[in-house]
């Protein structure tokens, strides 16, 4: 079957008009004429007959087999405009209008955290990303996403898998770059006993791993896996959320600061370990609210150990089940809110009723952002501008900051 691609959907598949409805095609671009076998609503065994001028040679040698990247076949200009289009569509769906102030894209080889798949084999160890839509593990020795420090840690990860992995079960290796070396969390490994604990600790020491967590247990702590957040140095709990790249974190923080302007007292909702709270405390009093007690403890400790900050108070609170009420925002001159992908639907009503002068909303999902932003604009807030941040290069993910003020 021969089809012409009309557009690229928000998940990265090309979409063409088939005999019985939309047909989804991986790895293609608008305007391309393609041939393949139609199976259900997907075109398989695709051959590009007429390539787009925006098609490029993938920069990574693993692009065709690895499922870690979706859009390496497209020019950077196309990917940026495609992600801007996703945001425009989400905003239009909620009747929102505001300037979109461009997109900040993280450079190649800058990802400071990733989750790799691993398995022991007859001949050794297999570590990499899954092939798209498959449980097949594709090794990525020349990955164009991961920071060189993560790539340098692959031999240490292989050693851990040899000791604690099995051929019957896949392991998940979550690795984060820290100031002291790799911070590694392993899931799916062998059950721990005294001998395995000792072997894993030896491998962590030999491989320069700062902290090794096996399941829920910290096996080795060679050095605290410190993350810098502004002037503060934070030791996050194992597996804690961090922004994917240093560049992305800096871009988000710059946008949040621009949205807030000078402030006296800021409330940071879904504060995590202090990505925004700690740098903002260099110029204002901050109350940080987060649902995970281990993260608020890390934030609080870092704040207390950092000289020169304004007062930082922390609160462990599930904002989905018990959002801050409108009167609890009394005295705040600005709010930062950075919810997970699902957004902050329960929190938006009280926040909209609070009459806080300015709000910086950070989001990793344009759809939930637009839904939540609509609650604010309906209550009298103005959406002044939106900035996009692309930390997940060549993927369908995008992050953003929206600046709100009372109309």
C-alpha cells in the first residue's frame, strides 16, 4: 500500500489517510510518500518513496534499532516546530491565548539521569534501551543522549549485573549523575543475602559508584550523591525525581524567575528536593510543599546547611488528597507549582481563589497544563506567556513554564 503522510501526531507517529481511517506510521515526516503493509491501523515494513527535505541522517548509530529516540530522522527545526505545535494545539483546545517565547533544547549527550534495561546472557551482560514496542534490549555504546559520565559508568553497571542479575529476569538500572559519581538504583535483581550484599558493595567501590540501592535497601554509600541546586547542595533520596539535564533545569529556573519577578514570600507546590525552592530562597522566603517525606527532609537539611538563604519552611503534604486551601496562601506574593504529568486538578480551584499576584506553572504535559491553566484564567488570571524547554531531545516529551498574573 502507498500512502502520503499528512502530519506527525503528538506521540511521534506519522498519520496518513487510509481506506478505513487514519493510518499510523513510525519514522516518517509530513509530505512523504511511503509504501508498506497495512496491519490494523499501522503501516509496517515501511519504505520511504519520496523523502521530505526535512529528513536527515540520524546522528546516533543506534537510531534504527533503539527505542530511546523517536525523531532522529527529522531536522532539529522540524522537531522544535512540532513540539511548539503540540503546545499550541493543547492551548487552543482550552481557548487559551498567549505568546509562546520559543523553545530551549538541551544539547546532545547531556542527559544526567536515565533508566536502562539489563540482563545476564550466556556470553556476559546486555545493557541498553528497549527496542520500540519490544522487550528486546539494544546496547547503546555510542548513545547521543546520555552524559559522558553515565556512559563511563557502563562497565560498573555490567559488573553489578554479573553479580546480582539472572538470565531469567530483566533488571532496571536507574542511574543519575551526581557530584560524587553515579547514583544507582537497581530493581529486579537477585534477593539480597549476606554474601550478595558484600559482593555488591565491593563492585560499587571498585566502579566508583557513589551510592548503590538494591530494591529498597542502600547497599553501599561510598560518598553522598550530591546535587547542586542554586547555592545549596542536596542529597536526594534514592530514585528521587530530578530534571533530566542541567541545561533543562537551568532553563526552567530562569523561566520561573522571569515569571515571578522580585518576591518577598513564595509558596512552592510539588517542591521535590528543592529544584526551585532552594535557588529562589536566595532572594525570598519560601514555603515548600511536597508529598514525599524523604524529599522534604532532603530539602530541609540542604536549606539549613546553606548560609545566606532566606527562611525556608517545608511541609510534607499530599496535594492530590489535601490541597492547600485558598486562605493558606495568605501572605504569599508568588507561587510556583510543578505537578507530575497528570497535573494538579485538585489544587487549581483553591489556588485560583487565592488571589496570589503571580504564579509560575511548570509542566511536563501540555494537555494537563492547558486544562489547569484554564481554571486560573476563568478565575481572573492572565496567562502572560509560555516558554518551552526540551530536555528529552528527539522524544515526544516537552516541558514548559507558564507565567500568570492577576488581570
